[in-house]
């Protein structure tokens, strides 16, 4: 039997939306790779915190918190996350920026201002010039694989299907039906097609004859390395400079760090570049007392943004039944429960789940003018 809804993309966006839609529709997910979460969703810093993005992103994050704090049944046999404090730190000349962030974040999180002693107590690895801090002791470090698996489990339990190794190559519209053919020649059809193809979402749209949103994939790099002997890794926070220069946190018995690079890229299997790898090590040594003697591992992933850096979620204005779920940038994991609920609301007609903004804020229509 054909599905009601086909979802292209088995990352966190596609799987969480598919799980939410499955309560009232027959949903199939098509993923090009052999494993789910192979691209951006498996390469992130895995945090839930409010220093990411702007007010709308924070609203989406806030609306997602109940899911992370009290996961539903399909997510309770493995821990999808654990508490990790978030510390935003600043030098003397960055103090005003920290004050502004404090004001912006205060509607969303209970924050504590830290003085020099408090900053170094929470993160003893920082150099002496880290004088001011803003701490959210309620941050969450996610397990993205548990999150992806939980969504897949919910999808299957509700009668949906996940097909991996199916790379969509042709998309056609026949009457009121979308017809999709994979590289290997398999065909699928449904009246609604959800485009959750991450960095490839504009390519999927063009395949379907739909106007692209103007998505920009940007590469970000992470390295891991040994912590200094005696470091109490279990009590370290996720520590971020007030400017987007560096973050680091404990990672499987070591440390990870990112120079918060945003290098424009084509949609691809992103690989770390030597320059950003060296920059991560340099900034780590510049802001902390850690010596990065040897890099244990490194990876890169793409964070894909719309032109206004808000997600594009909703039916395409230029063709029936084509639904955009794209542009989750650097916040796609922490906003996935809210984005899935929004998708279900717009496709199935269930109540709009967010009080503080309307569907227009996310609508793909807002990019129509710039393409006209
Ligand atoms: C270094 C880094 C750090 C990050 N840190 C955080 C963080 O701390 N917190 C947070 O919330 N977010 C973070 N993010 C962002 C987050 O990872 C992304 O927003 C999120 O993973 C996007 O999910 P997605 O499902 O849209 O994309 P993806 O996970 O890339 O999934 C898209 C899928 O579509 C598939 N696909 C593409 N084309 C086709 C086709 N033709 N046919 C079939 N399938 C296709 C791809 O194979 C892919 O699996 C980070 C990202 C990076 C790279």
C-alpha cells in the first residue's frame, strides 16, 4: 500500500517529523545513506542551549525542552541526554556583549552571572583573562543516536517505514501525486512529499521543479584531544566564548573543541580542512591552559541556513503537496521536537504548537519575493 506522506531525508529533521506525522498518517522515510544520521545529524556538538541563534530559535528550543526533560515512551530505554552546564565567558573588553546576551537569554533560561572566581571554579581550564561568565546549569548534552533511534522506533511502531540506501534521483508530479524514483530505479508515490534533505534540500526542490529557498550549507569543524592529567572531565561545562570563536566540552574521556567556523560549502560529505583543524587547536591554546599536543580525531559537518537564518517550514507556495522542512542551521537537534510538532500541525491540521509566533514566521513564502 502506498504511503500518505513520503519524507526525503533520514536525519533528525526527517525522522522526528515522520514520527510525529505517523500518529495520523502512513509515512515512509527515504534516506540515501545506509545509516540514519550519517550527515549533519551525526556530526554535531549535541548541545541544547540558548546562546544559539536569535529569539525565534530560542522559542523553538524552549518549546522543545519538555520533550528532552520528559521523553516519551519510545525514548525512555536509552538516555537521550544528560545535564551539562553551559558557560559563556568573556574578557574585560567583551563584558558589554555578555550583558546584552544576559538580557536576551533571560526570558528563556535561569541564568547565573559568574565573577572571575566563579568562572574558574566552573571551568578551571580557562586562562586568567576569562573574567566574566554567564552560566545555565540546565543545559543538556544530547545523545543524537538515541534521539534518531527513538524517532525511528516511534515511526515503525505507528506503522511507518524507514528505507535506507534509497537515494532519490527523479521527482515528478502526476495529477495530485508525487512520484519519486531512486538511483537504483525503485519508485514510490504519495500525495505529500516532505523535503527534509538537509544541505541537499534545494537540490531536491529543483528536482521537483520547485523554486529553491537559497540555502547555504556552511562547514563546521570539531577536533578531539587529551585533557591535561587530573582534569575532572565529568564536572566541566560546555564552554563558549561570547564571540563566536571557540567552544569546547568533555567528549568520551577527552575534550572536543570547535573554532566555530562557517565555511561555505556545496552539499557534500563534509571533511575537515587542515586550516580549521589548526585553528581549533590554536584557539584552544589561546583561551585555555590546555596544550593540544596530538589531535585524537577530527570531523566536519554542514550547518545549512536560509537567507534569514530561520528555518523554512511549510508547504511550497509554487506547487501543492511539497512541504519544506529545511534550514535548521546549527540548532536542528535542539529544536527537532518543536519542528516535528509544527510539521504535524501544518500537514495534518493539528493545533499550532507554539504560542509566541505564527506559521508565517517560518513559511517558505517569505523567500518568494527575492526570487521573483
Ligand atoms: C559541527 C556541528 C555542530 C552542531 N552543533 C549542534 C548543537 O550543538 N545543537 C543542535 O541542535 N544542532 C547542532 N548542529 C546542527 C544540527 O546537526 C543540524 O541542524 C541537523 O542535524 C540538521 O538535520 P537534518 O535532518 O536537516 O540534516 P541531515 O542530518 O544532514 O539529514 C539530511 C539527510 O537527507 C539525506 N538526503 C539528501 N539527499 C537525499 C536524496 N536525494 N535522497 C534521499 N536522501 C537524501 C542525507 O543523506 C541526510 O542523511 C551542529 C552541526 C554541526 C555540523
